[in-house]
C-alpha cells in the first residue's frame, strides 16, 4: 500500500482534505465511497525524508487503552475503531485507523489489517494482537500491551536522560574551551609576549593551542561534526561497522553497562508478555530480536534461538550465550522448573529496571563533579600559563 493525499466531498457538499493508505487510485476512491465521501482528486504522497507527522508511543498507548475499555464493555471492534478514529487529533493516525476499519469490514482480522501498516505497528504488536485473537484473551493482551508500552515510554525517557545530560555538559565544556581559546587567550598573549622574557613550556603549549583554534577554527569545529557524520553513515550502511559500533557502546565505562541493562530489560519484558499471551518460546525470541536495537545482543538472541531449537532448555541456552548474570540465570531456572517462565521473565525485567534507575542516578551524580573538574583543570591551565609569567616579571622588579 501507498499513502495518498486526497480531496473529497461529503454529503453536505463540504470539501475534505486528508490522507489514506490505498493500493491505487481506484482503491482510494472505493475506500472513500464506503466512508460516504465523493472522491474529487488525489495522488500518492512522496516520502518525507524528515519523517513528517509520526505516530508516537503515547498515541499507541491511547489506542490500546481505548480498545481495551471498549472491548471489555462488549463494543464490536469496528465500532471501537470508529469511535477511536473520531477522537484522535493526529491526522496520520486517523488515516491509519480508517484503513484498519476498511480492512476489517472487508473480512480481515484486526491483526491482518495491522500487518498492512508496518511503519506504525511493529512485529511484536501484530504478534500479540494475533495471539489475543486466537486465544480469546484479546482484552487481557490489550491491557498487558498498554502497560508494557507505558513502561517502555518511561524507559525511553530514562535512556534519553542518560544520554542528554552528558551531551549537554560536554557541550558546555566545549563552548567554554572555545571561548577561552578563541577570545580570552589571544587577548592575553600579546601582553605576555611584550614582557620579553622566556616563556615556560605550559605557556608555549597554551599559545600554540590558541593559535591553532584561531587559525584553524573551521577544523576545530567542523572536524568533530565530519567524523560523527562519517561514523553515522558507516553504521547505517556497513553491517561490520554497525557491529563494531554497538560493541563499543556496550564497552563504554558505566554507560555501556547501563545500556546493556536497558536492552535486556526491554527484551525480558516483551518476551514475558508474548509468552504469557500464548506465543511459543521460539516465536517470542525470534520476534523480540527486532526490538533490542543492538546487533551484538541480537546475535546473542539468535544463538539462544538456535540452541533452544536444537533441544536445549531456556536456562542453559541463555547461560551458554552469557547475556545474563548468574542471579538472573537462577531466576530463569526457577521459573522454567516451576512452569512460570513468564513470571520469572517479568521479575528479570523488574530487576533490571530497578537497577537501571539506580545506575542512572549514580552516573548523573558523578557527571556533574567530573565536568566541574574538567572545566577547573582547563581554567587552571589557562590561569597558570598566563599569570605565571606575569608573576615572575613582577618578582624581578626592583622598587
């Protein structure tokens, strides 16, 4: 399907502009006709490289909550989707829901209709809806999925906090350094040189550094941006570069450990939800490989899938791959032996989630004094290099 922009007219003669997924213009016209709209003109929308209006996680949470409430009240799925469509503010999501309604009215199940919109509903989402439809636990699946999405939203906020705070402090340190090297130090260099005495080594290094920033400021500013852009392109286009980059992220002091816990916490929570919904272990592991967002851990999960497929139990497979620490392996073993693997996985997710909160708090508590020390060292170097020669000159004066 492609996304079409259309102009149509309703029964009152009012012109309506919108967007809708359709196979071709004829299919678009038929879909609009079923919505009691007369098609005027339209055409496919060119992909927007900046993403356009996206459907975020908060809107998917609202989607699950409304469907759960209406489903538990016995409202038919088409009426539930129609009510939800009419209450949404995001026009893109309204278009998607209109497409779902059309597909369900055409005889498809909701999960099959959602499969036509992979840019909105990922494989985990669709698999859970399909499992709910097949097991008759549709309302329960919606409730669990909504809770998991809320948890993922909170986890994403924690991850952003972990990354943004060091980035902000690092930017502050960089700007302070640029200010001193491009403005402050050059103002003082002329005065220092006019004193006519031999300059100490650290002062000569400071002057050379300042001269480099003044004469090659475009390199000092542009080179880091160029390197970051090159790394981003390589990671996106080269699988080997992506593997090395993801491995390097996990190997970072403190931050890498937290990222590893965040990824495994997300995996355990979604795996537990899928397994509790009646999806097999192998299908659950295979589906959750796409949500971890790290090639190294994804490859580990692929090895886990292979070992379980060869007949090994879940605990041994995870233990052999080395993804989880011994405490978590013991929790999995108990859950597998008692037949409550979903509960054990939920406990693993809770264990990691709590650990992530505490780790982020510790890292943030360390970042501020660390950045303060860095700024203090730079300022101390500048002051020592500038004031040292001045002090030496003053001490040699005879009054």
